[in-house]
C-alpha cells in the first residue's frame, strides 16, 4: 500500500511539474511553436532578445529586417524560414514568416544560414586559434574565400561618437541618447588548403596572390573596378572572382 501511495504521489508530482513548465510558456510562444508544425524543433529555443531601451544603432548583423532563407540547425536543413543574425549575442534568429515572435538559436547548434543570396557559417573553437567564435559571412565560391566577422558592442557615452569611433556613420544618430551599438568587423583569408590568415586592407588581400597580383589589378581596372571607388566587401569579392578564373 505504501509503495502504491509513493508511486501515485510521484506521478502526481511529475504531472504538476510538467503542467507548471507548460504554464510558464507564454501563449504567443506556444502558438508560435504549434504553427511551426514539423519544424517546431527549430522554434523551441529561447525567445530572442529585444532592446527595450532607446539606443543608437541596433544589434543585428546589418539590418533589423528578416529575410526568408534556409538554416542548418542540429545538422538538419530548414527552408522557408525568416532569418537574421544577432551580432551582439552571436546567435541566429528565426521567425515564422507570418509571425512576430523570434527565437534565438545558439551558434554551436547552427552550421550555416543562407538568405538574400548570402551564405553564413559558424565557427566554434577554431583548432588553429585564428578565427574567433561566432558567425562569418563567406565571400566567394572558389577555392579561396574571405570570411567576414561582425560583432556588435553596447556602450554608452555623453558625447557624440557617431562615425569612425563606433565603426559606422549613422545619419539618424540621436545625440540625446547615451547608449549606442558599436560595430567591429574583421576579415580572414581562407587559402586553398583551408588555412586562415587575418588581413586588414585591400592590398593585403591582393598580396595573397603574389603570382597574379598585377594581372588581377589590371583586369579589375579594365572593368572599371578601382579600389578607391569600391567598397571593401565588393572589392574583396571582385579579387576572389578574378583569382578563381
């Protein structure tokens, strides 16, 4: 009789615990997960961070807008997912196309993301110790590539720091706000053997191709692509495309 009582008590306690946990899930998140159907595993992470305070800039990789694409999460590919990247927390953000609730997916469980014609991969504990942990945009599709890493930092200042000090110029910068997101961007060259080296200038990337450096520069100039007139990412991609020919 005592054993039966203990069993029933334990079962009732487990039921109460499960009910309590279920009750802790906000209704909008539960609806969000149910709407995901067979992709619900993807949406069972924690709810994404929201900045509830005013600040200059934002925590996203490039823009707060979500773009439909595909993500490889826990080695399984999910398509038709609205995606973004939190460059402050270094996590992927997933949202149902018709929903507003976003879920944060840790970098260690995400292999890659593809959206808006761009590809992103994650690196965790680089054996060579060259690459930091987090997300990287992959520039180029040939044997040599460039990995771009973006990190956002939340800081505060009572003076106007808009511009080079925070890594970008914001035309909507509000001088009445003390908090702001700064951006730190770094670039890494991946050679044919898969080895990475960091570079900081367009010229340093050109020097990664010593036998073809002049040829590549002449070809780019003939196409009207000048290092002084083209953005950093675009020039890196142009170099890689020429090198792959």
